[in-house]
C-alpha cells in the first residue's frame, strides 16, 4: 500500500547505501541521492526531509552537516540512520526542530514509520478554530451496518463544503482494529498506547504526529492495529485527543464502536449529533431503537441520536422491510436514509478512498450530501447549545 504521507515528498538522501530504499519503503517519494554540499543549498532548493546515513561519512563531516542544518532558517525534518551513532552528534541533531535517529539494522517498515512520523510532525498545525467546532459521532446499531463507510463519506462531504484547508478531522475510535485507514488506503499513525501517560497531556503539536492527511481538507486520526488497544489507552488519553481535535478543526467526525467503553458517554456528550446507523433487517432496527434509547437515557442531556437507515434498495423486492415497516419496528421515524450501492462501496474500499472520489455519481454520495447539508444547516445541538 503506498504511503499517502510519503508520496511525492522530496527526500534528500546522503549516503549511497540508502539508494535501494527508493524502491522499497520510500517508493512514491521523490528521492535524490546527494552529497553533503547540498545541505547548504537547502534554502534555495527546499526538500521535505533529509535522510543521512551516518555510516557513510566521517565524524567531522557529520558534525559539519548538523551545524549547517542548524543554521538554516527553515530546516526540514532530518532522519539520521546508521550503526554507529556518536552520542554528541545525536544530541546536536535532536536539537533541530524535527529530527529523529534510527539505529541499524532496521526494517523497511521502521524506516518508513520514522519518516512518516517526521513528515507528519513537521506539518504546521491547523489554525486553531474560533472554538465553535462541531463534532458528530457515527456508530453502528449492529456490526456491518455501514458506520465506518458513512463516517468516511460524511467527513468527505463536509470537507468538500469547507472553505479552508484541513478543516475536517475523522477520528477512528475503534482502537483495536479500526478500518477507516484501510478504507481510505492510508497509513494509520496514531500510537496512543506507546505514549502511555504522556498521551493525557497531548497538545496540538503532538496531535500532528498522529495525523494522516487524506486530502487537502480532511485529516485522519486512526490507530495502528493493536489487539489490546482498548485496554492500553486510558480514558483520559482518548478524551484529550478529542478535546485537542475539536480545538484544531472546524469539524470532527467520530467513528465510534458500539460497545460502551469508559470514555464513550463523555465522548458522545461532547458531540452535537449522534448518528446511529442501521441496516434494513428487523434485528438491526430493534437494536437501533434500543441503542438510541440507551444513549439518550445515559447522556440525560436531551440529545436524541438520529437513526440513519443504510443500504436502502431503490425498489423493495423480497423480504426486506419497507421504510414504513422499518419505522414500525423502530417505533419512530428514521431521520435519514442512504441508498444501497454495493459496487460503489466495494470498489471504493478496494481502491482506497471515499466513494465520493471513486464513484461520485453513486446515490450514496447524493444521499450523504443531503444528510450533511441538512444537519449542518440545523443549529448545533451541542453541549454549548443545550446549556444555553
Ligand atoms: N450504502 C451502502 N451500499 C452498499 N454497501 C454498503 C453501504 N454502506 C456500507 N456498505 C458496505 O457494507 C459493509 C460494512 O460496512 P462498514 O462501513 O464496514 O460497517 P460497520 O463500520 O458498521 O461495521 C462494507 O462492505 C461496505 O462497503
Ligand atoms: Mg466499522
């Protein structure tokens, strides 16, 4: 899978032994092998990252290189790799704004991971919003109802309406095996478990290291696969991530697992919409009704989740309940419906990217647009709005 974060990035590599990586972990990047003298020209020929093989150079050359880099007005991220990394050199290197070291031997994956983190961390944090950010949660009544698919399309539709770059953040709260990154063909970068208690003190700059850019408008916060993910990350860390995300982005869309965690209710309480996604089977509809009632009662704030019926067939044949029958099972009206389009959903997931990108004419895209326009136009029902 190409690394979205590395694709097209200009990397200056110093050390001939680095050349093979251009075809491996760094495939897609614009990698150029160069000499130390090119560091002085970085202000004229800017690069996104400098990769130095310490084993290819003598100690004085390396010291001079770090000195040159530290003198630059805008120093790109620097990654130093090698078997023998002198402590003094490393200390000076780590004083640069964005730098890291990787001790040899390392795998291609480790190299790509280190570069990915440096590139993400060096991106300017999105400008803080005026504080009126809106947060919507999307959660499935049953597994496979389409929560992840619709969360991705909603985030994409909001991005398309946005006037400024990086205005939407999609957060995958399925900490063990979230699928948003795979659906988007992106590399998850959030490593909350590795940060331990530090994650609870996360700030906007740290959040950037966890971000995978998906498009100009849309950023993704998704954890790397971790079977123990739910136990490894504290309630405080999850809530802090959400708090900082809401400070940085105009729109925050959450893909929320349906089993309740220590942080679930607080996360939902911070949202101004909760969308419960159901499919058109009687068990799913019954689950949607119970799930929505449970959330409403547990929050006790007056926020009523909206029920979205997914995979509506254009004409009802066979045993699928009609909308009216569905609403009878729900004992209430559904708030919105999304058409079924298996080809568009499957093709987009397989290609990696939103349906709006790969199948813009799909009815799913039109239905999501309608839903997003309606909800965005409605006054925020969020915590602030309800308190008022
Ligand atoms: N409106 C739709 N039409 C056709 N297929 C859909 C639709 N929404 C979701 N799907 C498909 O349903 C399956 C489950 O969707 P997913 O979003 O992973 O569900 P969940 O996150 O609720 O478990 C996926 O194969 C997805 O492509
Ligand atoms: Mg899902």
